[in-house]
C-alpha cells in the first residue's frame, strides 16, 4: 500500500501537467512583472534597467495620483456598501421572512453571476439621457422630479456614483448570503436566552449578533477590499474611465501605460503596486482584528 | 389586541416591505433589460422606457446575432470556455488526488504553491503573458485564452476538490488496491466518481468566471472575428449601442442567457460553491 501511494512516476503524471500550466500562466508572470518593474521603456527597443525609479516616479505622476485617489475613494464607498448593505440585507431576511427562504436567497444572489460587461451595458442604458431617457431618468419624470433629470454618466461626480452603485448592486447579494448563513449558524438557544433576558432589537444586534458575526465579517472585508482594489472591468465597461479621468482606476492606468503608451516597465510597477496593496490590506485586516487561516 | 402585538406586527410588516424592496432593486433591472429586448425601435422614442413592450419584436435578436456578430462571439466564448473547463477539471482532480491521497515529500509545499494564486489580481500577469503569447504567435488564437483560463481556474478548483477528497475514506482506495487496481484505475474508477459533487461545483463556478471574462480576452484578442461574448458586447455597444437600443438589449440578453439558464437550473449548487471559499475559509 505504502509503495503504491509513493509511486513517483504516478505522482509526476498527476501533478506535472497542472503545475506546468500554473507556472506558465500564473506564477512565472508574477515574478516576471516584478522583474520588468525595474526597467523603463519597451523590451527590445528602449528597455533600460532603472532600479526602483519607477516606484519613485509614481509619486510625482499626476495621473497616477489622481487614479490612486479615485481608487481609494471608490474602495471606501464600495466596501462599505457591499459589506454594509449585505449585512443589513441578511438581518432583514433573518427577521423578515419565514417562508420562501430559498427563493429569496436565489433572487438576491442572482446579480453575482452576471457578466460584468452585460451589467455595465445595462447600467449605461438605465442612466442614459439621449437619444431617449433611460429607466432612471424616465422614472424621475414619472415621479414628478423632472428637475433631477441629468446626464448621469456624463458628469464626474454622478458617473462615480453610478459606478459605485453598480458594483454594490452586483456584489451585495454575495455578502448577504454569507452573512445570512452565519446568522443561521448562531444557536437559537442563545438568541432565545438573550430575548428572555430582555435584549431586543438593537441590543440583541449589538451584544449577540454582531460579536458572533465578527469572524465572517473579517473574511467579507478581505474579499471586498481585494476585489475592489483591483477594479478594472466594471469601470472600463461602464465609462471607459470617463468623463475625462473621473472613473479611471489604477488598474486601468496600468493597462493604458502598458498597452497604449508601451511603457511595460512602468505598467509593471503599477501592477506590482496593486498586488502589494492587496497583500498589505488583507494582512492588516487579519493582523489588526484577528487571525484567519486560508 | 394589545399595543405590544400591534407594534411587533408593524415591525414585522416593515421588515417584509424592506425585503421586497431589496428584491425589487436586484431583479427589476434584469427584467427591464429582457422586456426592452423585444421592443421595436419606435417604442423607445415614443414610450417612456419603463413602459411594457407593445409586442414581441424578435428581429432585435436576429440583428444582434447576425449583423452584430453575436453569433460569432458566442461560438468563440463557447469553444474557449468549454475547452478550458475540460482542462481545469482534468488537471485539478488529478493534482488534488496526488495532493490529498498520495504520499510524497513536497505535497504541503505544492498545496500552498497552488493556493497562492487564489487572490492574485490578474493585471499583474497581463504584460508577461502578452509578451509570451506574442513570441509564440498565440495572440488572436483560442489557445491564448484557454491556457490562461486554465491556469487561473486551477487555484480555486484545487482548493474545492482537494478539500472534498480529504473526506473520502482511505479504506476505499485500499480495497481497490487489494482488488488489483492500478493507481490510475483507482483514480478513474473510484476517486473521480466519488468526487463528482465537487467536480460539478467546479464546472459550474468556473463556467461563470470564464464565460464572464473580459480582461484576458481584450488583451490577447484584437481581431473582431476572434472576440468572445464579453469583448464582443463592448465592441457592439461602441458600434451600435447608441443607435439601436433594441438590438443592444438583445445582445446583452444573449450574453447573459447561458448564465441565466445555468443559474436557474443549479442555483443552490452555485450559491454554495461560490460562498464556500468564504464560509469555510
């Protein structure tokens, strides 16, 4: 039996193909990007070793700084929205519904699986103003709020708002379902006992439910932070980063630098910067508020 | 009825109203998109956009499918998605088997090696992969997408399948060995059939991730005839989007149709599979 399970040739057959593809498509490119980030220009043309100067250059680059600031604002709003509304939603389910639990779960999770591009096209049309009003503007007219009709995606502040609400809309259900599952795992005796002791409403929430949800909240925060830090597809498909650079994210700037301006070295250093952000944030959440194994 | 029960009834009603509100916000945009996809062009200018369609104007779908080339994009997406799903399943089940059930020195290290890719932001691999595919003349081919999709599908799939295989009793393998099976037939005839639950979950989840991909497709594919549904949709929106509303809604509907169908059929499995990483994490 031992000999059988230690068969070296069989292990190679099972592991090698996957390891090779994984090395080729994921692992080597990460190291390769880190290496590229130490150069300037385009390989084979004007590629020059410049050490860490790309990383220094970022902090004097106005477009980088604007994108970075926009990214931070976006992350703040969207993480709060996804995780916060997810939590609210799960609590509503817990107290608001007795029957149709499965149906509600199915409906609320649904937007999670939709393609980002399709959702973005849909939101473009919802907030459209010409050639005809989209859903949002025509509902405003219906409600007698004609004065509020405006080109939502054509102005910096409102385009940012539409982008954030779209990404909250898509992912909220994911967090709602995770919180809901965790709430269902809290033993009913504990909740009953607290009720008998007179804890109701907000006090029940504050002293029983939220402490019990703490570990899963950390997990959700890590998911949401790492998901939003690298935002690319939704912003690109919704606004192309516009109007102007109002919704241009760091990932998009990385993409432009690399593939539009042919600055592979600089683009790589921004990509590395985003990866480091993700690692630091997940490390910080786990280190500051508790440990979590993966 | 005492004041207290009236109060709690009101609260419960209020909760129900809010639940309905949440559900409406999640569902209505999708419903609106489907309804709009069967409206004639005239309806968009004459009626407000929340109005119901006057009839079933299916020409939108024909336009999107043929003139808008959604048919071509759909075929490209189907080929790349299905082939990478086959590879992901084959590779991740065999690796998981070796990682969980076989005995070798580096298996702990190998597991963390595969797990390390779970949360990597894809932007970091774009330049190196683009460079490699260019050198290998693989840009604008299915292979550039299939290889990348497979590589990126492995981490989460190995995680899901190996955690599942860990719960299979070792005695089953021992019994099969005593019956004279080789290690390969133990894998094919005993372990794979018993891991079907996890494999189906992986197929479904990875289907969504690969079908919904946009960033790899837009980086490695520039020829219109090779675009996938998502990049095709972007292209379509740029070319037609502002003029032909009916067709763009039909194109969006075509793009989400497989997702809708799969989710409709297997929603419990999808939800459990997608949240597994977070819940068990």
